C-alpha cells in the first residue's frame, strides 16, 4: 500500500475512535467489512421502540433519525445477526431480513420497517446504496413480526 492509502486508513480509524468517544461508547478496533445492514423505521412507527442485534462477529451502533425512530447499523457478520426490537409495554419483535439479502462491498443494505402502532407484523422494504435508479426495492411482507410468548 502506498503512503496515501495508509494515511487515509489511519485517519478513518482516528475519526471512528473520536466519534465513539464523543458518543460515550468504548472504542472498537478498526475492522473493515463488506456486510453492512441498516435497519430503520418509517415515520408511522412508535417512537419508543428500541432495537439491537447480537451474534458472533456482529458490531452494532444505534442512533435516532430526525423523527425519533431508531436506526440500527449492523456491520461485521450482518448476515448472521439476530435482530431483536422491543417496546416499553413488553412487546417484542424480530426479523430475519438480514439473512435473506445478498451483500456486496459497494454499499450498505437499507431495510425500512413499515410498522404501525398495534400491528403484529410489518413489511420491510430493502434497497441498496447507490442503486435506487437501477434496482426496484424489494418488499418482504410480514418480515418484521411480533414475538408470541
């Protein structure tokens, strides 16, 4: 690798560490990955929903959109991540859309949950970075489901 490439990688790692420090989270080592899966919610989703993903080699970061809905960013082994969401009333939700899509190094997979308050299942619309003009978004009906106890 040339010096410019190494300098850019060091700058990217430093920026990630600084962002983690400002967010009050422990820093994780720089690990580039080809699997990036972002789960977001439509404006009709309840604002009190929370989400997380777990699994070996899974790295997550949770933030909020302008509307207050969560944005779950999954990197690393996104195709094997177990996604769980919950609300303060005790209801829990899950999805496995991240296991149904194919990944590439060109960009992230964006999944939008179209959940409405009181629903037991919701559709998930999937699209990729930079492919909005070439690829019709895929909709998985009932892919975000309420967990039955």
